[in-house]
């Protein structure tokens, strides 16, 4: 059956109407993968040189042990965003005499062919053979290898399980991000140290190698859990068949907005029922951790809001930026139907504004945990929130009227550049530079809080003018709608 499935997959690829673009994408991604694999080989072979320079005064075995679990924590986060679900159109096989176990086995085997599963081998194995063998002996080397392979497989199948669960219930993904955020905060505030924990675990494996089988048991358990879930839910998983589980959902809180709320509810259902749109929203929660990269104690104490403002605007407006850059293209599959129906385009545009405002409000409230670092960050986030719902929503929707590129919302978002064009690049200039230009004079005059106040007032003024902007964008949309529809048909 394995050879049969592979044959069908190969024929499906070559008979696809989009095989030209698929081949070009695969070749491009292949070059990127080869480059990063080459980098991994270089780092792995040079680790005996790099580690003493990075961890000065620390024993080389201790520093190596310390980075293993740290690497796999980063690997988990990267997989969550970039690793694709292995796909296979299962509908044609379900009515045939093909055991479910064969289909699940193929999907599990296919999931192993990922660059993420190669990198740990190239990074860690050279050092293990060069240094661990001399320190602990051959049995310890074997258990180090088994442990690293087990953690790799654990991450691989855990991510697949989380992504499959999130198809039927998005809350699993949200819980995952909350857990990651908690551990990131613990690491940031030095409440726990992942490096110290990793050193303790692998030093114990070096001294008592049989303990490494603990990782193997964990990997087998998550593999079994993933396979069982697939077996029980094969009929609802979107594993490549263009089929979504339909859920009748009513968002009562939107009813108070009348026709605008009804249109907003329809778009919210579109977002939650399709891969790419749902991924854009989930990505917004992931970027809530963005501030830990930018917010440093020195910048906070010196009131350097200009340096930190980009991060604040990006976090509080990430749903507007990521989802809004493809506005109208989300409806490209049924855009002709929108034009042929009796839809008030003014209400259509108002529904977009309403969704943006709700999304930005939720993200901004969640970002208040940065108040534990400093109350100044909460103040800056509030100003950025006013800017996003006032000016950000306007610039995104206006530029969206120039976007004529179709997108397939059933495809995953990772490495998917369909629908991306000049509009997306132009969007970032006015969006990111406007608040910084407003703030800059006050920064030069050393009155940073007046700068924040001015940016906030600008956002409020733009918000009060929303009626004017709705009319302007509606008129622009009505003028451009046939060009947009023509572009979506290509």
C-alpha cells in the first residue's frame, strides 16, 4: 500500500493544473533547506570551537548539555508555525477495502520526511561522537543518540497532534500558546532556567544511561496518541481533501450591530473554518511574545518609546496587519457572488472595521501582562491600540482596494506566498512610519510622554472620523470592484 499511495501522490502532483508553480516553489524551498542543512553541519562540526567562546569559563560538556532542551524548545515553537500536516486525499480510499491503519501508517511515515527531523542529527551527533564518547563511554553515546532522536520524534508527532486537534477546536492551540508564554516568562524573569534543567537531565543520562529511555517512552506515547486520534477522527480531518467540518455557530454578541454584525459573523465563520485565515489569527497570539525581544530594562527606564513603539504597534495590531493585508482576497472564491447579491457595500466595509476593532481590542487586553515589566508598557500599548483602530484599520482597508491577487484559503499559511504582491509591501511603510514620525519631534525635545499623548490623540481623531473613512473606502471599493473581481478570476 505504501508504494500505491506514493504512486497516487506522484500522479496527483504531475497532473495538477498548478504543477508549474508547485515545481518552482519546491525548487526554491529545496535551496533554502540545503542551505540551512549545510549551516547545521557547519555548526555541528564546529561546536567544540563555538561553545567555549559562547559560554566562557563553563565546562564544554556542561554547556553542550545545557543547550539540548533549549534547542528543542525553540524547535517546538518553530514547528508550530512552519511544520505542515502530511496530506493525503483520503475520500477516494474510504469506500474501498483499504484498512484505516494503512492510511494512518502512510501519514505517520510521511510526517518523518521533514528538515526539522534532520537538524538535530547534524547539530548534535558530531559533538557526541567527539566529546561525549571520551567523557562517558560508548553506552552513554548510544543513549544520547536515542534520547535526541526520541525528543525529535516527540516534537514531530506532538505538533501534528496539536494541529489536528486545533482543526476541530481552536482552543487547543490557544492553550498551547499560553503554556509557551508562561514558560517564556519564567525563563525571562529567571524563575526557572531551561539551560540548567537540560544540563541536569543529560548529565544524569551520561552517568546513568538507561534514564534516556524515558524520552523514548514519551515519544512512543505521543505517537500512539496521535495515531489513535487519527483512527477515530479520520472522517473529519482535512488531510488534503477539500472538505471542512461544518459547524453551525451563532455569535450573539454581534446581533446588536444589525446587518453589519451579520456580515461580520459570516466573515468570522470564514476565518475559523479555513486553514489560512485561521492561521493568520493564531499567528497573532504567537506574536504576543514579540515584546520580550524588544522591551529591555534600559529602554524602559530611559522612556525610549520610539524604539519600542514598533513592537507595541505590531503586537496590538497584528490581527489587522496579518489578516488585513489580504482583505477582500479572503472572499476571492465567492467574490462574484458578493457582487451579484443585494449587499450594501457600506455595511460590508463597516463589518471589516468592526472585526478589526474587536480583534485588536482582544489582543491589546491580552498584552497587558507586559505591565508586570512596567506600567509604561501598558500605557504605550494603549496608545498603540488607539492608533491601530483609528488609523491602522483605515490604511489597511484603503490599500486592500488595490489588491487583485486571489488566494486559496483552504491551503496552509506556512511558506504560502499566494496573494502576496506590492500592496503588502507598501502597506508597512505608512503603517509603521506614521506613529514614529509623529513621536520623533517630541523625542528630540525630550518630552516622550507628550509624544505618546499626541500619537494617542491622532488615533482618537481618526476613530471619530470613521464615518468619513467608511464613505471614502466604500466609494473606492465600488469603483475598483470589477478590477478586483477580474483579478480574483485569474
